[in-house]
């Protein structure tokens, strides 16, 4: 009976958050299959955690924390690919269907984001790409909501300065 209740909680969480977790992983890795695998791993880890009868106060924040840890682990393990390897394999940028002006603006924003530190990029991603509140971000990062709000304010100020 207890497993059925846990199963329902996990299924409910999956229905509510799987797309957002996938999007987060995909945004961080730019690899569709890897993001799908990471999403699956997030829910497997959540299931394992739930079976140990541990309480989860905020499922959404918990899932994002698991996803973030998987992304961090992936970056640590990832081997950089050289430009020569890309040339040997044959690299062609794909046509996204966007007009040149949109592509230029997106490229500019992404380039400016790369000038920020990893923690600042993570804040911007969680707040503006994933639409999480400062309270939820705080739960993911293990920080106070007020600290997150201040960091977001400072990060946005840095980003504005980069555009000027």
C-alpha cells in the first residue's frame, strides 16, 4: 500500500515536472538524448530517495537539485572536443528557421551570458528560462530566498553592464 502511494506521488511529480527538467538539462547540455537520459535519472534517483522514507518538502526544487547535480557531474566528466575533431567529422550549423536578426540577438545574449560566472548563469537560467521563483531557487541551491534575490539583482546589474 505504501509503495502505491509513493508511486502515485512520483507519477504526479513526473507529469508535473518532467518537461521542465528535460528542458533544463537540454539547455545546459545542448544534447537531446543526454537530456532525456538525465531526466530519467532524476526520476530514478527521486524514486530511490522516496523509497528510503525520506521526506521531500518541495518536489520541484528537489528534482531541479537532482538535475543540477547530474549536469555538474556531466561537465566534470566531459572531455572537450577539439575543433579538429569537429572538422574531421564534418560540422555544419543547423538551420533553426529563425531570421538572421533573431539569430544575431540570441547569439549576442548567449555570448554575454558566457562572460558571467557559472553560478550567475545558473541563477539566470533557473529564474528566466525555467521560471522558478527566488524561493524555489533558494531551495535548489540551499540558500535563503533573500540571498537569491540579492544575487539575482547583482547578476542582472552585471549583465546590463555587459550590454552597455
